[in-house]
C-alpha cells in the first residue's frame, strides 16, 4: 500500500511539473506576440518622420510621427515621448507637449507654423527616456490663393437711423488658412440713400478678417439695403434693414 501511495504521489508530481512547463511556454509565446512593453524594453532608437527637417506654411498644420524602437528592433509600446521647443519658440507650436507611443511604437504630434523663419529654422527636441532627437522646422510664407469669403456677422444687420454696427468679413485661402493682407472691396447694390459704409475697402488682418462699419441713414421700408463684399473673384452679400427710431 505504501508503495502504491508513493507511486501515485510520484506521478502526480511529474504531472504538475509537466503542466507548469507547458503553461510557462504558452505564456511566454503570448507575451512575445503581444509586443514589447516598457518593462520588457531596452530603448534603442528614436526617429522622426519626416526625418530631421520639416517645412510648413505660416498658419498651416502638419503631423510629425515620432517612432521609438527597443533593442531587437521591436516597437516600444507605451513609452512617453516629450517635445520641447529649443529655437525660435514663437515661430511654431507643437501639440501635444507629450504623447505615449501606440502598439507600433509611434507617437503623433501636430506642428503649426506661426511666424516665418528667416535665416535659422525653429527646432523641436523629442525625447524618450535617455534618447534624444531633433527636428528643424522652417516656416514659409503662405502661398495664398483666396478660396472663400463669408460674412461673420448676423444676417440681416438691423439698425436705426444714425446708429452703426460692425461687420466682419473673413477670407480664407484655398488650403483653409487665413488670407492675410487681402483687399476686400465694398459696394452698396441697393439702398445707397438708406445706409453708409466705411471704409470703402480694407485689408484683412492676421486672422483673415476685414472690419467695416455700417451706419443707418433712413428706414428701408419693405426691401432691405444690400452691400456686396468682394475679394478678387470672390463675392458675398449682406442685407441691412434700417428700422424707424424707437419713440
């Protein structure tokens, strides 16, 4: 009986050890297939795409991909990547300031051109642990072809005689950035005796906006007065109603 008990115990121990070995191998295989986490990863390299140099127009945005790799050329997953502006910090903006790498070892940042860089480019330094890399950013003058014009004010504009209201006209380039220093002309199509506008023309500011002042002269009765705003071939119209003064 003792021999049988010993034999059973011996086989049980062998079975448990064999099961443990199989489970351990399976766990390791799964861990290898699911990528490399920061606890398993010895950081090897950090690179940017585009590599080392970037050009962006003033007012435009573009993405920069930072890639972090572990030894063995595996993606570094869940690694914190920091960004710091080190040269001409007012010429560009970077968002976010920090990001965590995804399953492919990549972190995405958005760079916005603010001011044109002259002789020397702006510089961003990206870091992950002890790894460092830098990206030179040149901000170019926007090659703007006006693509849209709109009135950024309520329609219609309602006034009383001798009362004034401001009208903001926004012009954008075809690529969507603000159209700066673009001339906006005005023309009163209907009701030139009912309203006045000043100035007759204006240049857009840094936000692509030109501001005009409309003054009521006489009540417009049934039909509103109309002002046409134009920037090159782009046109838009504003209706203006002048109501009698409140008694």
